[in-house]
C-alpha cells in the first residue's frame, strides 16, 4: 500500500520576512532536495526545516540574489541603478 504525500508550500525566510515562493514540495522530500529547488530560483539557503504546525517547508536565507519569477518579495526596494 502506498502512502499519499501531500504537497506543501515552500516559504522563504529572509530579513525577518516570510515570503511565499511559487514552489511546492512533498512532505516526504529531503531538505537537500528543497534546498536545490530554492537555489534554482536564485536564493542562497542556509537552513531548511519542515514546519509541522503549518505543513510547510521553511527555508532560511542570509541574502537574496536576482531571482527568476520564483518568490515574490514585496520588501525589496529598487537600487539607484533601477530608479
């Protein structure tokens, strides 16, 4: 008999903010797999954990880089070059 694995959102914790990414992962996946998915979006993860209370993966980052249409970050301000 096969167990049903539910798809859980991947949240990114950056600069004290929780940002919902466009990615989902199974609750049975390994943290290394989650880390690779987030890296593909341009983030630099340093810790990955599963939050049982919210049924979500939480990835902590120290900083962010230019991301590809992955996570939304409403706290990002334009640099002088972007103004």
